[in-house]
C-alpha cells in the first residue's frame, strides 16, 4: 500500500458498524493521517479511542467535511442522503454503508473480491455504495459458482443477527434475555416482536408484493454486484436471537451443472471465503465461529436431491465486519491503490 | 366420539412429548379408562398427575402392556424397536412417535388431516407411525397446494426449537442462557455446539450424501404422507435458540401455477392450519405465537420472484403438539372412530 496518508471521517462513529470501522482501521494499519468522528447530536461530545488516542465525537453537519479525503458513512440512509453531497462537495470520496445510493445506476456497488473494476464509476458522483450486510455474505460463495456455471436462480433463507439492526438490536436481545433470566417482564422496542427465544420473519418494511425491503435488497443488489440482471433470487429474511454473524441457507441453480467436489474447489479459490465443510467432524460454520472474523465461512455443500443442476450450501459471516465495516474499508483500500 | 373407554399406555411419559401427551389426553377428554405411564429405569417410581390423580411411572418392560389397548410410544427409536412388538403381542395398537417404523412399507405414516385412509394399513403390523415433527408442520400447508397444483419440488429451510430434542434440549438452552446472564462458563452437552445465541445447521447424524438424517426425513416422509414419490424435496434443517415451535421457510413449485390469492384460499380450507398473513399489520407467524397452540400457522405467502410456478411461505407449529403428541392422539382418535 502507498505511504501516503489520508484524512478520514467516520459518520455514525458510535454505532455498531462505526465502532467496528474504528477497530478495523487500526487492525489493518489503514493510512490514516487524521481521523474525524461524526455522529448525531445525541452522541456528539463523547470520545472514542483510536490508536491509543482519545478522539472527540463531533456533531455531523454540512460543515463536517473540510479537508476530509475519505468519508465512511454508516449513519442510516436519511443522514447519508442529507450529508453525503456536502462531503463530496468538500472534496471527499464517500463510501456509504446505507441503502441510500445502492441502486443508483451512477453509483458503484462494490464487493472488492467480486467487482473491483466497477469502482472506476465512483467519479460520476464521488460516492461508492457498500452493499447490504446479508447480500455481501451471500454473494461471496455465489461469485465463483456464477463465473463457472452461470447462476439462474438462488433461493436464499437467512438467519440474521440482532447487531444487523445496530447497537439497539444488541441491547434489545441482551435486555430481553436478562429480563427472562430474572423473571421480569420482557419489553419490545427495537424489533417488531420479542426476539429472545423467538425468530421473526420480518426485517425492514413490507412492500406491496409481500416481500420486505430487506428481501428485495438481496434480489436487486445481488444482480448489480454480479453484473447479471438475469439472475433470479427468491429471498426469505429472518431475524434470530444471535448477537453477531448472519447465516444464509442458499440453494443455487446453475446453467452448467456443478458437481459437489467441483463446487468445493471453486469455493476454495474465492478470496475472503473459507470452505469449512467436514460435517462429520463437527466442522461446519455457525455464527459463534464467524463472529469477530474477517472471512466468511461456507459449509454444508451438497447436491440438491431434487434438481441435478442445483446445490445447497450454508454461509456464515460477521455482518459487522465483512457485511459492513470491513467491506467498506476494503473499498477504501482499493480506492487508494487505484485512484487516489 | 364413542362412549367406550380404553386402557392407554404412554411409553416415555416423563419426556417433553410424553408430558404433552398427558396434557392433551386431558384437554381432549380422550376416552381413557385406565392410564399406564411407562418410562426408563431412571424415571420409574416418580409420579405424574392425570385428571387430578397421581399416577406412578412404571419401568418400561416387555410385560408392561397386559390389558393395554392403545400404546403411545415416545421413548426413542431404540426403545420402540425393543418394546413395540411386545405391546402388539399383548393386543395393543402402537402409535409410535419415533423414527423406528416410519419408512416401513407395511406401517402407515399418518397425519389425520392429510392421509386418514392410509390408517387402514395398521392391521398388518399393529403399528402406526407418527411422522417427524418438522415434517408434520411442513406438510400441513403442502397438502392443499399439492391437491390443487401437484407439487414438483419443495425447498425447505427450518428453524427448529430446542424442545425438538426433548427435555434435555430445553434444559440446555435454559442453562446456557442463565450461565451467560451470570457470566459463568457455558457448558455443551445436548447439542453439538452452543445453542444459546447461536444457530446450528446440524440435527441428527450426517449421512454420506452430506445431508443429516433429519433432513432426509423431510424428503422421504413427505413423499409417503402425500402419497407421491415424484415430489422433490431439498431440505436444510437448523436448530435455533427457541424453546418451543418449529418454523419452516418453504418454497413450493407446482405443476399447475397457483396465484397467491388462490394459494391463500386453498390454505384456508386446510383443517388444523390457520392462515395468519397480514404482514403490514404485524400479523405473521412466529414461534412464540404458535407455542402451546394446536393449530399450525402459515403466513408470508407470496409469489416467487424467480419462478412463476412457485410460491414462498412460512409455517410455524408447536412441534410438541401438532408435531408430536397432538398428531399421535389424533391418530388414536381416528383409530377409535374407524376401527376399534
């Protein structure tokens, strides 16, 4: 990597993804010259530690971005829509973790291991979109299978951790579980139903066709990332009482038949993806294995018993890391390498 | 129902399913003349309450069945294999909740709302098999769709409660959660990995083709119950940290196209199944809704975006009730009505 350093802003620094971004900027020795931490009024004034130094969190505003070269946004779609243009105007490249710009045809939607060349399009708007967390985890195994066999159809069924809903999701599962443990009444606020000891097939808002917005993200973002509008995706997204790491059960139908051994070989070539598939020895991915790890893990790779052009697999990834903060920082690294 | 009464034995009376059987025999005013409770050496000597009376649990043995007319077995496949023949020899009809006899071509596998006429075959061996808990919950919505549109292929992805593994499963989730709440180390015994705050794509033993036995039950039992060997099933079964009620995300492909409205109409005609599908009003099934209920609940009914001959749906049922004890007792009721 270059020896140049950059002024980096993190908007939404106090959230679950924002805090993971800070940890990753440290871990990866990202070439930070100066770091500015931005958050809403509520969190402004608190401090966060970066490389052993206390950094004060400033209130996110239109004037926050003077001198900023790279702005990592993870403060929700509304704030991205409101403040990303100001950041671009101030000269920063915005890498946005929200859904605000993902489907804008003038804004690239990037998973660096999959479509790095699409990054070139960032100049049109100065904004690069980071995909939905479940989408990122899911497309990691899809990419090598698509390159080899051309994917026709994906049936994706998810098991999504509470931290996908941010710090308030973590807090809700923690509080509900503690209330249960002490026999106290369980209060519901972050999720539409009790999440402790329950599963909820409802993430984001329902649309007229019966799907949630979260489910439709899996459909449209997958096509954009893989660059193939002909891929069919049939999604069901479900919240589960897990703190960190999303799991997705995937059925993949390909034009060219892929035998199980070939699939394992293809998957093992994918950077950022670990084939973890010796089930009889207890080696298959679970959220507690993937939490805190940069890689996604794929296992339970097996031939579909009902369709000889399909395989089943099970992928798990830390959605705060690869599903959000890590992917955004990998995009920033790629941006520096190629364009800055 | 007849006014005659019967001597009933429950083998495995102290287990999670056995205890639910007792509660249901009471709730449904099952015509019990005398109830014998049987269990392994470990539980023999304890007492259980039935209709306000304490009944001593006896040790299950070959001589346990004298005078018994209906024997409900839920003590595991090994004990069913060992003791069901003795029960039959003593003159009882055995309704077996284990996997021991389900795929025996001479033994009917019954869901009373689906294939009641297959019950006639019970005379061949004197044994009737109760299907796997997840299979029962899943076939409830499949039946009316199959009758109308002929199912070609089902992709089933489950979210299975810990009580599917019996009382020890409930205890494990309870203990692990309490240990977490008090900062103590978490011990693993009933499940292959920690189940609290985790999901485990591993139920029952892995087979050479990469599927678990639990997954293959969904394939073969579904075909036997629906009486159609041409139905393809592609299963993924996953344990989740939920105490009671299994959920299954189902993608159903039919020969004849079924529009969503038609599917809802068909599903609403199915006895024992409740269409609960007004998602925008927060009305969709979750395990905490279905636990303790006799009915299964189906929602999230929507057109597959990737295949115009397929629909997606989400079914939830109390697997101790409809998935086990209730279905067994419904079989007994049907047996009495038609044959005893």
